[in-house]
């Protein structure tokens, strides 16, 4: 029998994929339809759902809870779910993790050249790009599958080949190391230009469509919404790689 249920805690397409995968892992259950808007999920089950077991599994993935529609009405879950705003109002605190990380990388890239006798902007840029890719790949590795699920929601390559989402953090790590040790700089800058140029296309398209999805630049650890900030971040790195390419 197919019945409607409500799942609380889902905020983006990545959450949707994680929840659907978890529920479908139970042999007698099949998710027929799932969405972010109320009532959220239709489930076919040969027997009554064991909410305790399902919720135990969902809690391992995030702050998700599945409830019967009748239970949801009693607990007043329905009203909040009708809101289309999946992320809180955007302000400086929304992007604080990203701001802090960029600030730390920028500062360390400056201090590397202490005592600044012959300070080189180009050297600063190379160290910044190295720190950027090494740091951002680190956060992606903390939850590789979570990043891949989120990334395929907007990246044009990962949308077709999900394997690219699992490979991308390794690519970022490799680029970061190559910038750090300064090997074959021409090809490193060219590769970076192509990779981030393609990645920027998906980011820009998602922003034009005003899609409320999670940005995966810092992996699945932080709840960063896709926004103009993401476009600026990607295009800044594209510009730096282009400058590095021209200056060689």
C-alpha cells in the first residue's frame, strides 16, 4: 500500500537523496515519490512502517524524522513545512565559515613571505590558491558521499557522471599540492582554469534559476546556500589561474 508521510529536517536536494537512500535500504519499503515541499514523501510498503528503526537510521545521516501525516498534524509539523524558504535569511553570519577560511588562507599566504623585503603578489597568489584547494578538499573529504550527492545537484559534469563528484576532492587536493611545490605551473593553471570554469557554469545556472540548494564548496559540513557569493568565489579562482597562466 502507498501512503503519504512527512519527513522533517530536509533543507536541500542533498538531504533528499540521503533520506531516500536510507528509506529504500529497508527491503519491504520503496519510496515512490519524495520532495522538499509538503507532504514530502509517498512510500509503498508491504507492511506497517517501523518508525523507530527508520528514524534511528535517519538520525545517523542528519536531523531527519519521519512521521505519519496524522501524527504530524497533532505535533503541528505541517505549518512550518509549507514555507518555500529552505534556508534562513542570508546575512554575514550565513557565510561566516567561508569568510573565516578565506581570511585564514589569505593571512597565512601573506605571512609566508615575512619579513616582506621582496614581497611578491604573484607568490602570494600561488600560496593562496594552494591553501584554497588544500583546505576546501579537506572539508569535502570529511563526508565524501555527502559532497558528491550535493555537488551533482548543480554541477553540469557531476549531474551526468556522479563519479566526478567523488573524484573532484582528489582533483582539488592534487591541484593544491602542485601549486604548493610549483611544478609545471603552466599546465596547473590551465587545468585549474578549465576545471573551475566548467564548475562555474553550473553555479551560475543554479543562481539564475534561483534554486534553493546547498553549496557544496565546503563539502557537506556547513549549510551554505548557493548564491552570488559562490559565483564570486569560483570566478575569482578562475581569474587567478588566468593571471598565473599569462604571467608565465
